[in-house]
C-alpha cells in the first residue's frame, strides 16, 4: 500500500469529505452532497439509467421519499490516494422508513473516483450497486449483508 | 481535465492494459485477465456476493458457461490518471451464446481503480453492475442500452 502510506494527509482529507457527505445524506441535504461533486461528475446509480450527470433536484426528490432522517453508515472503507487522483470503495448500509410506511434496509457497494481540483478533493465519479441473482429470477440482490 | 492532459503516457498504458483484458475475456483466458490484478484486488461483481477477492478458478468456470468466444466491447471509456493512482469508467457490452443455447446480451457499468506497482499499472479494484428497477419488481435492469 505504498500510495496510501505516502499520502496520510490526502487520505485524511478524503475521509473527512466522505464523513461530510454521510452527514448530508443523513440530514437529506442535497446541496451538502452536491458541493463535493466535480462539474463533470458521472453517476452510476442504484436506479436506472445506466449513467447520469449530477442532479441535485433528483436527489432532493429522492430524499423526499424518506420519512424523517436516513440511517446511513460506511463499512470497510479502503482509500487509495495519489497526489491528485484517488479512488475508494466500501460497503454501505442505508435504512429508514419511506413516506408510504415501507421499511428500507439495504447494503450496497460504493466506489468513488476523486480528483484534486484547485487544491480540494472533488468526487468525479460515483458507482453504487447491488449484484443480481443469475438464477432466472434476475432479481437485484437487495438482501445481502457483509 | 488537468490530471488527464499531464499524463498521456499513463493514460496510454492503461488503455493498452484494458485492451489486453478485453482480448483475454473474448478468448476466455482467465490467466490473461488475472495477471493484471494486484495481489489485494477487490471485486464488486455482477453476481453475488457483495465483495470477492481475485478468483481465476471462478472466472474459468464462468468462461466455461459460454459456447465459443465472447463478444465484448467498451464504450465511452474515461480515464483519470495521476502519477501512481488512476481510475476509469465505461459502459460495456457482452454478448454471446451460453452452453445451454441461451443468448446473452448485456450492457453494464464498469469502474476500475488502478495503482502503479513496480512501474506497471495493476487493477486494484473492479466494480461491475447494472442498476435495478425500484418499482416493486426489484428486477436487475438487464435490458438497458446506452
């Protein structure tokens, strides 16, 4: 892990960025998430389409489907940081109650690609997913746990 | 895209690595894929579990479920390369005939995290997925096209 040990400051900065995004998601603050995205942010989201640009309005609309705050945690975060390019991956857990009363409880995989822009780390790319069962059902594997 | 324009050689090296992996997949050569993986490779695959280590035997077994060669192409590849850390993302298309005669034709999202190890780029992390329909069916969105 040479790249990691050489860059403790950048790793700490990225960890702080992720903590800030986590708190913004818990508080359903779309602007607090979007401010960490680069202008050319590319999103591979849990929901279709295959690829999307940054869309704070869509994030706001999605936050509005949750009743109260969202419970959100990051596990097994691995950060690989160079001088001005970095990526990280983790297993993330999101749970809470939707406005229709349904309980959501989901573990998913998260990968971030980051670039230092004007001295600050920005998220250029985000990829969130669950795998799917290749057994004929083709269902999303929303019941997995780490 | 400062990081990209400063590193044309590294971007070309990563592009060549991806071409080599592509050819290995088309030829169903598990060793030809695995040689590009770092020792601590972490895989977020299309199929469960959430996370896996490198497993050339599992890749070999999966290749054996295809009849003949696999048709495989990469579209909209974006590479962000620093001195020793890089990531890239693309939309990938895989098609062919399985041994049971079933036709497979799938577009998925691919994100790679890379690190330079001993002067050579290695894939440290790979994340492949399709999104899923959040409409109650919870089906994997295997019918999307870019």
